[in-house]
C-alpha cells in the first residue's frame, strides 16, 4: 500500500470529522500510555524469579525428576504426530496418510498414558504427583476423548424413536445443562464412590475426569444435534434408496456431514473444557491453577500474583490458540464456510 493510499485510508476512517479526529488521538494516547506502562512493569518491576524457581512445579508438579525421560518421550511422540498431521493438512504427503493418521493418534493415546502413569514393567507414579500443566493436559485430553463419543450417542439418542432412549437422553442433557460445573465436580468427588463397591475406590483424578466428561458430553450432544438437524431430508431419502439400514445410514451418510457442519462449535466446546479444568483446583487437585496457588502460599513468593497468573494465563492462551489454529486448518481442508 502506497503512502497516498495510507493517507486516504486514515482520513476516511480515523480523521473524517473533527470529533473522530479527537477520539482517534485520545485512543492512540491511551494505547501508547498503557503499552508503555505494561512493558515498563514487565521489564523493570516484575519479579520473574518466582517463575524461574518454580518452573518444574508449573509444568509437571511433583512428578519424580528421575522419570522425566518418560515425559520427554511423550512429548516426542506428540510432536512427531503433530508435525505429520500438519504436513498432511498442507497436502505435502500422499492422501493415504489421511487414513493412517487417525489410527496412529488412537494408538498413541494408551501408550502416552502408560508412559505417564507407569505399570506393565514401568515404575508406577501415583496420580497425587501429577500436578501443574501435566495434570491439566491429561484431564483435558481424556475428558475430550471420552465426552465426544458420549455426546454423539446422546445426540443420536435424543433423535431416537425409542421412548426410553429418547427420554433418558433428554433427561440427562437437560439436568446436566441446568447444573453448574463446580456442582457436578463436587458430586463426582463425593457421590460417585457411593455407587461403587466398597473395595473399588476411584482415584481423585479419575473422579475429576468423570465430572468434566459428564458435563461436557451434554453440551457436545446439543452441538451434534444441531448438526443432525441441518442435514436435508433428501440425504435420508437417498440413503434409504440405497438400501442402507438406520445404523449404516447414520454412520456413513448422516453423522459425517453433521460433524463436519459443527466443527467450529465442537472445537469451541473443547477449548471451553480445557479452560474448565482450572475448576479442579477447587476440589483439591493441583492442576495448573491449583499448583499456582500452592506456590503463592510460600512466604518468599507472597504478593507475586501478577507474575504467576500472567504466566499461567499465557500457557492457557498458547494451548487454546493452538486448538483454534488446528480447527481453522481442518475447516480449510474440508472447505467449511466456502460458498
């Protein structure tokens, strides 16, 4: 854009009247003033030693240091699959990877959990030692993986013609959506063990994941139901004309189109679930927010709230923005939104 075009744009949009000119100058002054003060605080006043000294606690909590190699291996697996996925989305690999990639991600899921938790030849690591960002990611990913198929089943159940299945799905969705997440988390921590045999004790982390999953599934069900309702009736008629029964019609014709239509809503729900893991600190789990509170309780780090919460806010933003970018790439790959 040439200088002349820039001047025309500024005159048209920012300085077209005397009061817009004054408002523009005031806004520019406030913006410069705010940015100057923020950078002055970041560079000269903030005490970032609280982050440097407690970085392992923020990232992996009290996970044994001698077992960090397992976490590095997990990171290598995830990064490798992510790089391959990115290459597939940008059409740098052959289309056969489109079928292999979901299988690879599915197989990596139990391997990653095995490396983190131990067992089957590896030293077990108690979940009480899973803290910080590690616990946030584990609870968020497991909750997303489980709540997605559960939400799809609830959406299909709400569309079912069977009285019991339809009304059970409606009752579950409406009850859960009418309760706050923190209430469901408390119920999962206190009430869930009462429905299980005495000798079968659920871990606190498992109970937290159960609460997040049950809550998220109800909202995912409504998102998927919106996608199902957007499918034209002609698609159902065409599937029946091909001789497909209800199961195959839903599995191969209707459901893929419905999920494709609601990808933005689904990713928004996943991002919300990732941020909702911060409520686990209220029920005693030291995820990212909980470990931050325990650090701030140390006498040498009192009143370091701004530095700590700015740091964890940055971590939340990085992961949420990464999910948003992945969603945009997927939408572009599938041609969603194009007319």
